[in-house]
C-alpha cells in the first residue's frame, strides 16, 4: 500500500510540473490549450502515461502527435523541474471522457425538455 501511495504522489507531481511546463516554459502556443487530466506511472517509474484533453476546436489526433513528438524535450524539462532518480519516458494519450460527459449531459437535458413539454 505505501508503494502505491508513493507512485500516486509522483504521478501528481508529474502532472503539476508538466502543466506548468506546457503553460509557461514552451514557445509553442498550441500547448497552452492542453489540459492534463490524469497521469499514470508504471511501478518501476520508467514510463508515464499522460492523459490530455484539448479545447473543442483543436484537432485531437494532430495535437496528440505533436505532444508525443515533443516528449523528449518535455521529459528533459520535467527532469529539471523535479528531482527523481529516474525521470519516466512520457507518452501522451487523448482523454475523451470530458467530451463523453458533456454528450451525456446534453442528452439528459434534451430528455428533460421533452418530458416537460408533455
């Protein structure tokens, strides 16, 4: 149990540091539209899965590809920001849960409007 707690703390630390790096340190303004929703770190701390979401008008496939291409430089910046024995390799994945959640809310609102008309 304590080991899992440590891994979760490291994941939270990576999430916070990467969010700041994407927002402040990089020249590419497209990274300002990225929201890190979740970070999952392997038990050996060698790999980190970074789940991201974007503004609605952004091409998700393209932005995920851009982030994965920039993963090495982001990893370097992350190593400078947090001091770990091993800085994990970063892999970015699109998280569509917010889009799905909004779709469910829209469907519920539509169903409520239909029942109120009757």
